C-alpha cells in the first residue's frame, strides 16, 4: 500500500522558479518534508546543468534517481560486457531479453552521440553529487530485466516477431538530435518514443515500460519522503515520467511495489496447450505414417530430414555462420524437436558463441554500426553480437520454410 501522507501538490509553497530549469518540475509538500521531481532528457547537456543547479539550490537530504541496481552497476563498470554469460542466457532462452536490452541501450546511446552526452549522464551526475555530499541515495527504478520480462510475457509468440522487427528498425534510424528534438524528449520518455509506432494492441507493453514504472518510481519517492522527518527529497527522472508520478502523488494512489516487482511465470495453460498441440501433430503424423506404404514412409522420412536440415542449414550458411555451426544446425534440425525443452536455434547459437565469442567492442559498437542500411547489413556479418542474432533469425526462418515443405509433402499424400 502507498503512504498517503502527501495529500496534494503545493507547487507554489516550494520556492522553485520553473524558468531556472529546462525540464519539467513537480513539487509537493507535507509538513516539514517536501518532494521535488525534476524531469530530464537522458541525452541533454542542459539536463546535466539542471541537476547540478538543483542539488545546489535544494540541498536535499535524499536523492532518488531513475536507475536500478544493475543499470547503476553497469554505468560504473566499463568492463561490464566481459561478465555477460551469453551461453547461459541461450540455455535459459533469454536471448530475446538480451537483444531488447542491447537495442534499448543502443537507441539512447545513438541519441546522445551527436550531443557528446552519454545516456543517463545526468543520473550519474546526481549520483556523484549525492555521494560526494553524503546524501542518502535511492535507486528508484525497477530492474530492467523485470520490465523486459513483464513486457515480453504480455504478447503472443507471433507478436514477438513484430516487436523484434521494430527494435531492429530502431537501429537503422540515423538520428540527428536537434534542439527541438531535445525539447520533445523532455516531454516524453525515450522508450515511449521508441515504441510509439507499435499498433494499439500493444498498449499493454507501453504500460509496462511507462505506466508501471511511473507508479513504481512514485512509490519509491514517496517511501523515501516518508522516512524523512524534515528535509527535501530530490528525484531525477525522465521527463516522460513526471506526469504519471505527479498523478500518483497528488491522488495518494496506493501502489503495490511487490506486485510490480514480480516476474509473472510463464502461462501454465499456454504450456499445456502448446504441448497438446505438438503432441496432436506428432500423433497424427504417426497415424498417417503407419497407414502408408513403405515407399511413402521412406519418402516422408526423406522429406522430414531434407526439409528441416536443408532449410535450417541454408539459413546458417546465408548468415555466414561458422562451419561447425552450419554442421551442427544441419544435423540437429531433424531431431531437435524430439528433445524436451530444446529449440534448434539454441544449438546453433551455443555453437556460434563457442567458436566466435563476442568481444567487448561488439557490444559497445552496436549503436554506431547503422549509419545506413548498407552499413547495418555489413554489421550483421561483422559485429559478433548482431551476427549471433542474425544467425538465430536466419536459422529459424530457414527451419520454417523447411517445415512448410514437409507440410506440403504430407498434404499431397493424404
């Protein structure tokens, strides 16, 4: 439940001159405790100056920043990419989360590149000043992995392809950030800008990235204020979150942090239906197989092996995967479906990572390899991180084509 001690917004009672800050400001006061929320653009030099000015003017006891612990640690650790166990993520089927996280990071890095600002630099400025001045520091955002997982679980299997294509498209855009663009970013969250072109049916995803985090940030800020007997809580958040935070604090809306922190389990019904679906297909194929003559059965086996092996193998070949990856993909294609919990792309990806482990610079350069469509295509083969995702994609597409060939063969022999 929320801490309803903040009853209303009393912006005038807090002596802040809105003109002093380039971003939106929301201020609240109850008794001897006040909250000041400053909205920033994560790639704006002016936002860094806003933070420095506010820290001096407000002299806050507590500083809240729109960071989670992993993002905070990552910003402090320049060698963070060395610690990523990609093989483990593949085995745990979290490649989609890794891809989403990398693209979102690259998107903001690209926005800040031309301005000479690292994404989130205004947050780290607040962190640095808070630590230097001995202020209480609160990492107020939800873990990015939780946000990504909650969003990923809200869409169907086929809808994931649409979202992935949208993420890929974001890498192709060459952003030139002008002053007008920065002003726009101070009015909406950069993630909202990235996902705004998604169809309305994906509103639930936008709510996970924006609405849920508005409430999460508001509750963390409110909790920090509740622990103060006297003084100021200064919060630095993306400008797009300010309206949502304002609404929660003004209305005293109760927010269940524990619920927002939960990673919803994979749908049991979905798993059962998937198992029933594939079991039914295999049973039907087995019955069909038993009713046919030896010639047809032999041709069906050949169609199965050739369709899946050739389709997936060509996909790996077109991706210029390592020769061993192509071999493993071709061999495993006909039999991977019979191995519980496995997917063909996992064998391809694990082999590719084994033979061509991504370097630190491959992670760092994702944002800067897509100045044009041609350079992006080259990067799919030269950047080892993007090449891994490209290999997975082409193997999956090739396998799908192979399955269509098999279905066509069966249809002709019913």
